[in-house]
């Protein structure tokens, strides 16, 4: 029986756990800008589908820590306080990334509403704090 190109060469399968191999450089005009704090090196997710374009495999990934940074209130023209900045989402989005941005991971899935933060969350939190200055609290972000 012949194996498909995906079975022979693709680095990840649908359903496998992966993590970002680098912090993504996200421009302010990007639709991803409000999620930049979790799109950092080591952030885990799951592969939902895979494809091939521009001579590389690409993957639809849903990240465990998806949440949004609300930087201002346009109607009131004010900065929202640090406590209100990072809010979790109930329905996570899918991000399409090339194979060079991902690696297999053994990190357990982060479940919203979990009592204790996962062991790996501290490293993600530190990267987000170092790069963007956000002090991310697990319980406040994922409670709900």
C-alpha cells in the first residue's frame, strides 16, 4: 500500500500537540495583534488540519492560551486598566502557520477554569511580560 505525501513527509498529524518555536513578530495593524501575548515561543496548541503551499507544509493550529488584549476603549478614548487587559475567549480561533514555526510538544492541554496553572505557563507568562510588559494572572484570565 502506498503512503500519501502527508504520511511520508509531513512533520505533524491532525490532533498532535505542538508549540511555537519562536515568538511571532506581529505588526500593530495585524488581526493577530490583540493576541500577541500568547503567540510567543513555547505556546502550545493542537493541529486541526494540514495543507501544503509555497513549498512547505502548513497547519491550522488552535492555541490553548487564546485570550485578547484590549488596549483601549475607542468610545471613551481611555486606556483600560492593567487588571482588565487580558480576557479569555470561549471559542478559540484557528491560526495557519508554516512548519518552521512549530515543534511537537508534550505540554498538557490548558483547560479554562482549571484551578492550578500548568507547569509550563510560567515560561509563557515571563516571555509575554518581558516582551509586552503584561503581568498575566492565570486564574483571572482563564476563570469563566
